[in-house]
C-alpha cells in the first residue's frame, strides 16, 4: 500500500494549496488515482495524464507526470491522439460529468466503441461546480441547481451503463467515501488492456450541497455513502427500493480487440502491400527544385477530381515512408459540388508545425481554371504552379512564380484509359518538379491506398506524371 510520503512524490507540491473549495472531495479522488498508479506498477515516465476543463480537470496541474490540460469536452480526443502516436504509454483521462457526458459525450461513446487502451476517470458531483452550479447531465430529477431553482426535470445519465453499452471493456463505480475500494477499482482499470471507465461519486458542498439542503461536507459524504449499494445488495432490492441508489463496484469486465493494436496491424498490412512489387520503378529519386526544410502544398480543382485522396497519399508518402513531420487537411463546403475546392499538405523537417493550414503555398497544383484563378495569387515568391493544361487556359501566374503546364488528364487517359487517374499523374509531376517527396515513397503510398486490382494502372499513372515532369 502506497504511503503518504510516496503519494507526495507524485505531486507538484509547488502548486499547492489547491484551488478546490473547502470540503470538495476532488482531493480524495486525486489521492486515490496516485495510489492506484503506484500500485499498478506503471512507469511514471511513460504515463500521461490528460484533462479537459472544469474543477476535476485542474487535477492535472497537481500531478507530477507528463500532463496535458486540454479544451472543454475534448480530453479523450487528445488522449486518443497520444495513444495512437505512442501506444506504449499509459494514458489516463480525468474529466468531470459535464466534460464527460455533455460536450464530450460523443468522444466517450466512440472511445468506448473503439476499445482504445485509455483509462477514463470521471469525477461526478452531479453539477457544474466551476461555472456556478448549473445542472449537468448527471443531475437527478428534483435536485436543485442555479439553472433549476425549482428542481431539475430531466432524467440523468447512468454513465457506467452508457460506457458499457458503447463498448467499454472495464466499467466501475466508486465513491470518495469508500476510499480503499476506489483505489482497487482504479488499479484494476489502469492495468486493464482496453477502454476502462471509472465513475467516482464526488461531492460539491458549496454548490450542490447548499442548494440541496446538505451544505456541510461530512454530511454530504455520508449522504453519498448512504445511497451507495454493492451489486449484491442491489440484487436484493425491489425496483422501488433501488430508486435513488448508486450501484458501486466493478460492474463490467470483458475482453475485446484493443484499438491501437488493430490499427498497427492495418499499418503493417499496408506497408507490406506497398513493399511487394513486381519491379522497381526506374528513375526513382527526388529532384532538388525546392528547399526541403518546410514545404506547403495546395492541391486544388473541382470536386471529384481527387484532390483529397492525392493530398492524403502525398502526406503518407512523406510521413510514413520518409519519416518526416506532416500535416494534412481539406476543406468541404458548397465548392465541392463545383468551383474551386482544395486539400493541403505541410511537409517539414522541423520539430513541429505551429499552424496546420497552408497560407502561402510553395507548390500549387491547379486542376481547374477556377482553382487557378482563386489560388494562384497566394503562391509564395519563388514557388511553383503545376497546372493541368487541359483545364487551365492562359498564363496569369504571379511574378516570380514558375508555371508548369502539363496535360495531366490527357496523360491519365493515354496511360490508363481513366481520366480519374489524373490526380495520381499529378503526384508524379509534383515529385519530379518540386522534389518534396521521392517517387519511391509516393509509389508505396499509392499502392497502399488504391483499390485492389488497380495497382498497375496507378503505378503507370504515377510514373507517367513523373516522366512528364522530368521532361520539363
């Protein structure tokens, strides 16, 4: 059993005293989490604590781990990204009932559905404490809140049932009153391989207690204890007797495929598929037209020309097969039905990308006249425009920008019999003219993405675009 001295070693004592109100039980639950981490035996340096916004989420500031204090309702989204990037890490999310079940409700559902190996601890005090005592998704009918002065009329979420039904493979409920059992539930949750959800019934004497006639912290904790029953005790109660009772304990435990393991199998399969080729593409390499420290690429045209797929392939070629840092995004809207639409890729050798959107592209692929007219003026001086000459007519490139006109769609028809392969032809031209990624990496990314049975067609399209670019 972890001692008080050991618990303090895991705290940022310089941030104490904490900001929680007198009598708040968040401190009890925070201590239980630390004791569970110690007893689970996980590596402190490979443990990440993620929190959102709210009273509970300030916990991350007091725990001496790698911690992330994120936006309201989004801690599971951030935690999912961390776990996917570094599957070996132990990731623990701390959130309140509002963070979990209101603005963050969909994230809870889908994290549980995926069965991603994250432990989520929900501090449930049945109210929004930080913002003034409004009712939350877990406030019970009849309870009072600042936004329900005459009593709440909505039914509350049973968060454990919600998590279980959504696919969580470990579900438990404890209380701040029953400290040792809570430590046990949290320990088992952290050790569990899959999505583990632990609801902790916490107390808020200042907002919930005062408005509901239990203003003193000890009495409110005793009230929680009096309304908690174990699963065995609940079996002996009639439906009427169970009204207003909380069932505590380890409520659900199952085994299912874990998301990051399944995802890595897909990545491996894609890499193996791309690596199996009947022959090497001749002339593979990277041109040195542009500096490679950081390059912003915008792919634009008319909806249906495959700019988004081309951007994904370009990003995966640079990121997966060349190990560079990449950000990829696209815009949807009415333009996807006609006019100019775009997708964007930032490729960099720098440590991080501080802003994920392209502002001044170094490379613009224009596959329609509308796209050329709209985005050509934004190209950075010294950059280049690669235009499909079958659709883009005339010059009009800004001063200091190189314009390369290639019959991308015509090449696709001639080489593959499919005009829709023009986006892959364009990728070959980008490799030849801009040098932002090697042809070999692009080929691997193309083969990992295209439908089975079309590998040879797309390989020919890519090589044809590369050759056309080299000829220029």
